[in-house]
C-alpha cells in the first residue's frame, strides 16, 4: 500500500516537470476539443453549478489552478485547497498572488483523509483525479461527511477499476500493481465508493462514464514527457500503459452525490 510520504516525495519531485512539460492543471482525461483544458474546466463548472457565496474544497488540489480558474469565473466564491506536497503549496500561493485572489483561494499542506476544517463548512467537496490516492475509502468519505453541509455536493472525477473486468488475470493484476506503484495511486472500483457513499448518507448518486469520442487522454506524447523524465525504466512504463489500455482494465468517470444529514436521534 502506498503511504503519504511516498506520495509527498513523488509530487515534490515531479511537480516542476509537470508544470514545464504539461502545464499547471493536472487533468489526464479531458474533452476532445481544440481548447481541451478550458473546455474541461468549464464542463466541471457546469456540472458543479457553483453559486455565489459557495465555499468549496479542492481535495488533492495540486498547484491550485482549478480553484484559481473557478474563482476567476465565479465571483463571490471561496476555495480551500489541500495537498500533501509543500512544493505544490508554494507554487500555488504564487499563482494566487499573481491573480490577486489571496482573499478567496487558500491552499495548505495536509492530508484529505484528516481534514483540518470545521464541521458543516463546505457547500461542495471536489476530487479532481485525486481520490485515487486514498488508501482508505471509508476514511475519505468520513472526512467529507464531517466537513460538508447538509445538501452539499460531492464531486469525484477519477480513474476506476473497470466494471468490464470482474476478475483480473495474474498478468493484468501485475500491470495494475505496476501502474499504482508508478503513480503512487490506489485504484478502486465505482461499486466500492458507491457502497460507502450510500452507507454514509449520500443520495442522488450519479455516474457519468467519460468515454470516446467526447473524452480522451491529454495528448499522449505531451503528458507522458515529465513522467518519462522521472522514471528511469521508460520501456516498462510504456508496456504498463499499452497493456492497461488494451485490456480496458481502467475507466474514467465522474461521480456526483448529495449529502443528506441523518436527523434521527
């Protein structure tokens, strides 16, 4: 199981390479358009239906550019981002300062499985390709429940273990383990997270699979380049991606849900 120290070390090291080769917004799965990053972020905004005065958590926020983009496009909203990487916090605060958003976007170092916020604080809690770093889904959802308001929205956009593969072969399992090791992730199934959400009071759970032709991976040669600079075994990394893609082991999806507080005594 990947631990927080490994994730922190990974992102402290690769973040400058991501920014140089990939840009400041980490989204591997994007709309297949000419202006894919802007269009993808606008799609998120539409799905989230952010209102004036909303307070929003960006859990696993990277360098804070999603929150920054949202803040620039929706006035009178507040964003809190949390990342395990101090390197990302430092870079994020520079972006926030440059966009004069010091009073609306706040990024801090921490663990989204141990949130430092008060109860009933957030109108919306978002995981943009970050829930896959959780090593305990129960803990993750419990932290959301602790901090989200009644009728608040949970938004998860991530990579999941495909429903098309009920039983992995030994080779597929080995490649999935390689993927998790390379990217310090812990890929789980939609069924797992759905079960935990229901148990914890979430309703109106909706799942949208991000499939071709509308959705695609960010241009392969582009988004792989910082990783290729990071890992010494380039051929093994390509083998992992080719086999995972061919076997359809993984799939992209957006999960949204409403939290309904249990008022029973």
